[in-house]
C-alpha cells in the first residue's frame, strides 16, 4: 500500500511517500480501505519528534480516517464488511489502509463524503470529552475557545452553540473572527489587536466564562484564570505558547476554579469506545440533520502530505485539512 512516512524528525520535507505491507487487523480491530485522512496538530508534533506514537501503534502519522471496512479481526461483529466508517486511530492514518479499534468506528453521517467524514474523529472526540465531559459545559453557560478557526475551534464553536451555550472565540485576524461568527460565535475577538479578557468582561453574560478550552498555554494561563467566573473550568489540550507560566493561584481558591486537561492518543480503546458511544447518541444526530458540520479548508492528495503540513503551520487555514488517497472502494 502507499503511505507517508516520517523520514527523520524535522520540517515538512521529512514527510515522504513510501510503500508498506497492508496491516492485518487483530482481535477487536477492523481494516479500513482509507479514502481520506485528516491532518491535525499532533501530526505536526509527531513529525518534529515531539509526540511519538504510543507503544503498539503505527509510526505512520495520522489520527483519523474515513473509508470502507474490508476485513475484521477476531471478535468483531460491527461494523460490517463493506460499511463506510470514520475512525479515531492511534497512528497509521496517512495510508491507503489502516487498522482501527472496532469500537472507535462511527458511520458516515447522512449525505457525508469521505472527506467530510475524515474531518470528524480527532476533533469531535477531543471536543466532546474536554468541553462536555471534563469541562461539563451546560446550556446557558458562557464558553470561550482559543483558536476559533482551527479544526478544534470550528468544532467547539458549533457544538457549544448547538447545546445552548453563549460562545466566545479568539482568532488572529478580522477575517477569522468573522468566520467564527458565521459558525455561531456570539463574540469573536482578534487577539492581535484586542484583550480577550476585557472583551469577555464587557460583553459576555456574567462578565466572564464558565468554561475555557485552551490550546495556547503560556501567557494565556493567567489571563484565562482572570476571566473565569466563580466555579469556572479551564481545560488545556495543548500548549502552543509553552506549558510553563508564572501564575497567581489565588483566583483558583477565591473563585473555586477547576484546572484540568487531557491527551487522547494514549487512552485505551475502552475509553475511546465510551467517547464514540457518546458521540453517536448526542452528536451524530446533529450531523445527520446538518445542524453541525465540519469546516474543510483544503484537500490534497496523500503524496502531498508535506504541503498539507506547510499549510497548517502557516496558520492560514480555517477548519480542517484532509488528505485523499484516491481509493474509492
């Protein structure tokens, strides 16, 4: 099969087309003929040598795929052979074939193409767990997401709005702020020109946020604590500005704040199956109805994975970047 390997840690040029044997599904796994694979920030970190694949996972990058189930390992009864699914995988997505835990597979939502389905698993699993499980966002609360036009951000805006929250987002340009508003954000702040803490205090109900989803870290940590309301929750899932900060923790005590975070890739299949079940029950109906849908910025052939990474690192994208294999099983 064709795939894309990381030749050595480094820049996008280290992503090179290669050929490998088609993997064999083990117990409780399926083999998917991949039509499309999503590109995510963790893939960039892996390429740079900062986020290695967990033990037992493929060293081929790629955490989400969409395609057709063509083989099943022992013990698998669903999904069925020939069924079109998207799946969260621990690695191996940048390839024509990938194995996935059966419990991490979800059917294509109604009227979805492979490209659209491939844009779902990594961001929707992540947002569902961090915003609605760890962050416990409720209808009527104020939600703030940083990086509102990223794959995570565009997903978080739509889901938080669909579940009845007041939604605020930060982005790096007026154009991107307008994109956030089109997706449903009630407040969009250009962080390059405006202090998001002041804007939130001035415009959000209750003058602050109940839940913040942060991928920046660094100087944002202290600012997040300042703009959280009493009993607010800060959820960190990445640290683009760094994981260290000099922070006054008094607001945590006085406002009874919760600081939490997670990483999804290393969690076991049972946990990911739990998340898949939650998405199937609560989020897939929204996708079927068209209430929520992935935002696709760019699609490229699998062999141009390096260009996909360059585009992601440029920061120009709004939504997801997806690779197509050319397979149409």
